[in-house]
């Protein structure tokens, strides 16, 4: 994965304690470290460094430092920058979290499990007078979805799988819309997006009956020329998370969707035996299902994460896919003329 | 709606206080009273009568009586037999619930809102020494779905909408399978089914990320000849609940699905402006999406709720639809040769 340039925050400031030390645990799978990579790329000025509890852990490329050194450099919170299937905080991380608390850092987590529910962590936070902050807490009064058409325009990113660029794509599109003078909000649906933007709803923590209602709440009625660019979640083809993806699609009622993919990924992350769908299958199914709440839905283009490819390989792939699919195809991290064509197609 | 014959319970006995007085509130929409109708039809021997707080409320046809009279006839719990969009307990019901508590009845609820969170109800329960029982409580440790193929056979009911016969169909199929000597369990996914059978998972109360995992947990590995007959929820075409339906479909990995419909229903319940899908659209989409976790999925037939039709009208409709769709079509409440053909097609 290559580094994107730092950008100003896209939404309201958060009151989370900052700057951050990014915690990578003992995670060796880059796909599980998307929170850390997202903060590095979209909130670089809020990150003083990274910290792991295993020498084999993935790295963001930021300076490695222990909590005490990070505190001395200004850090005020350790952010858990990795996820895992199930959203748990394993025993192997606990000593590192206690070390952070003892060094004067609060802990910010987007995991399913509540920090305060872990006795050792709760005890240490109390002892050192530090805060435990869970950002994966949905609003209290989410309504049941109505399906009513809302004013304003909406764009949703969808994917062939989890953890391959839906948030990056939405952030990059929102930034580029803003650069062109469009009135736009990035709408975060996951913990990293919420940490970056300071607002949003953690879709995957909402009770299932209210998930589409949460998506409706996330992008309310707006000026007819206003755009909400909504971070997608999961995939309609993911055997664990497709329900969340469908609720988000129905509730977002997008005018435009962007299909997101990673070059070379062939199987669904974390669920052995499930082949990735073809991009055109994702486009067709999103169109079919999305038309239920917005009959005017259309695909604005495709983004492909080409971080593992050379420049030449990426260019060849992106052009070949654009030709094959008859749509703008770009890597938003690489940007350039291809991404500008995709932006133009969305705004056309 | 016509009354079905009483049947023995299909699963393990519950330890809920019984028998029941069915509470109908002030609900005038029969579609919202499916809990009361379900208990009347599938657990008739556990119901002593009904009670409402408005003379205009729907009726199950059971004897109407106040809580004190019901207690004298043996009732030990008032069951909230109606739902509404959002699962709330309105102010207009509260005096009736307090009357039940004062008469010696516990209260059993499947609503989203917890009985004990309502100060007036909690105070009255404490004062009269009665229990408040919420059956819409999912198990504590639901895993993320894996998509792994499980042993045994599964049947899932799906629908063109909510509240039109998916539970009835599943109960009737499970009963008929049992009558034919098949090793079968009815698997409840909603509050009424849980009250009837004494077990199950309230799918709509599960956190969205875990919904498919809950469905996997509900029908575990079993003997190759064993059938789980799983109660469907919502509809893939419902703008509020499609995500729940998709998670249940993926997690159930059914070998057979039955498409359920109500004769004459033209719009989605509770969401104005949404036309009901055609039955064949439901079959096609269920097949497409269900194949993700069970490529061998097939439609075993269609059930149509013809409660509002005469015998002659119902017969004509069922035969015409069977001809048009090329599938067994039956009303499980009416039963008969059409339903026997559907059962045979499922077991073929």
C-alpha cells in the first residue's frame, strides 16, 4: 500500500484526545490494519507514530515508539488501529494497552467489545486516571426505515469484499468534489471513518432491524445540489456481512454508486472457500437491489486498489478494465486523469 | 383470517408462565396482531382468552375477558400479542398492563423496548411482585458467520412482505414433515415463534454484523437426514428489513425455500409507496442470493395466504398460480391435496 498525501479533515472536528499513537497489536494481515492505514493517510497530522506488541506486526511506516516516548512527543491517546474477525481485544494485546495507560495515554477503540468490559483494562484506566473511549456506539434513537425519498444527492461506495478501498474511495471522491466547489459531506459508517471525520454511524453495531433506518438517518434531507458521499461496508457477496451492505444500500438510496475492488484478490477475506465476485456481478446486483429505493441509481465507475502493482502494471490493468466494463476505472490513491474522468462521470 | 386446528407444540416446552391472556392493545390492523393469531392457532391450549384496551381493536375470536377473570380461569401471564412499526409500547396500553400486573399476571413481551425500561410498568411489577419477561433477547455469544456448509437439510420460508404467512408456512411444513416420519425441528426467528416453540433466536434483535452468524447458530450441524424448517423474516424487497432477510438467507444456507405471499396484498406493510414484488421476482432473487452459501438451493413451492377469499376463489387462485409458476402452490391453513403436493416436492 502506498502513502497518500495528507489532507485536511473532511467533516466536523472530533473531541477525541489527540494526537494519536497507532497500535498495531500482533496483526500480520494488512487487511486487518485498515484503521491504522486510514488514519495515517487521511489524518496524518494527528498521528505521532506507531506501536506494536510483536516484531512481525504490519507497519504503517510511521516512526515506531513506545507509549512513553509518544507521550513525550505530544500523543494523548493510543488508537487501536487493527481489527480482527469478531472485533475482540485478545489477551496478547493487554500488557501493551496497560503500558499506554500508565504512560498517560487514553485509549480509543472501534472494536465491538467495550474497553470498560475488560477487567484488567478498566482497572488500569481507573488506577492511572485515564479515559477508555469506544467510538463504535450508535445513536440511541434510530428509527425504522421508511424508504421515503430524501432531497439532495447521494453517492455510495460498494465492494467485491471487505477492506479493499471503499472508505479510501469515498474520502478521495469527497475531497475531489470539494476541490471542484461541490457542496459535499463525507458520511462515515465505520470506526476509522468516524475517527477521521469526527462524525457518522458505526453501521455494523446497529441492531439489525434498524440498520436501514440508521443509513437513512446518516444522510438526511439536504439542499438539492448537496452531495453526501457515503462510506460503504462489507459486500453484497460476503457470507457474513451482506445483510449490513444491503441495509446500507437501501437506506442510502444512492443516485450514484462506485464499485470498489482490489487487484489480484481472489477470495473473500476471512471466509475460506468463497471466491470473490466479478466486478460486473457487483455492479449488476447493486443496481438491481438499489433500484428498490432509488430507481434512478446508476454506476458512476469502478475503483481498483492497485497498491501491490507497479505503475506500468496498474496503468495497463486500469485501462483494460475501463475498456472491458465501458466505465471510468481508477485507483483513487494514484489519482490522475483516470480519477478525474471518474469524478466527471459522477457529476455528469 | 380463518382458524386453524389446534396442534401440539413443535419443540421443547418453554418455562414461560402459562396459560396466557392475549393482549391486543388498540391495534386495528390485523397484520400487526400476528403474535396473537399465531398463539391462538399454534398454542391454542395455552390461551384462555383475549383482552384489549379499545373496542375497535382486532380480535382473535377467543373469549374476551379482563385480567382478573382470566386469572380466575387459570391464566398466569398476559402476552403482548400485537406489534407495531418500531416495537414500542404506547402510553395508551400502560393502564391495561398495570391492571394485568395487579390481577396477578406476569407480562411476556416480544417488543424491542424492554418492559423494565418503562418506569410505570417497572414500578407496578415491583409493587405487585410480578415478573416482566422480554423474549426478544438474543444469545450472548453469537459468532461472525463463516459460510461453512453444515450437515443436515434446511428449509427456509421467504416472503413478498412482512406478516403474511412465513411463520405459519414453516410451522405447517414442520408439522406435516413430522406426520410423515421425518426427523424435523421448527426453528423460530421471531418472538411469536419463540413463544410457541420455546426456543429460537429473535433475528431482528441481533446486532447487524452478527445476524448471519445468528442464523448459522440457529440451525447447527445435524444428522444428514434431519430437517430444520426455519421461520423467515421480512422480505428481500422490504426497504427497512431486507438486510435481516438476506443475513437469514445466507446464514440458513437452505436447500429448499418456500416463497410466501398474501392474496390481494399490493403494497408493503407500513411503507407507503412501495409496491409488493411479484412472486416470481422473489423466487428469482432468493435463488440468486441464496446460491452464495448453498449453490444447490431450489424453490420447493409457493404458499399463498387466502384467508380473505372464499373457498372457490382460493381454489381458482391457487390452481392458476400453480399453472403460471410451474410450482406447487398451496395455502397451508387450508391444507389439502395442494399442500400435500408441496410437501412431496420439498422432500423429493
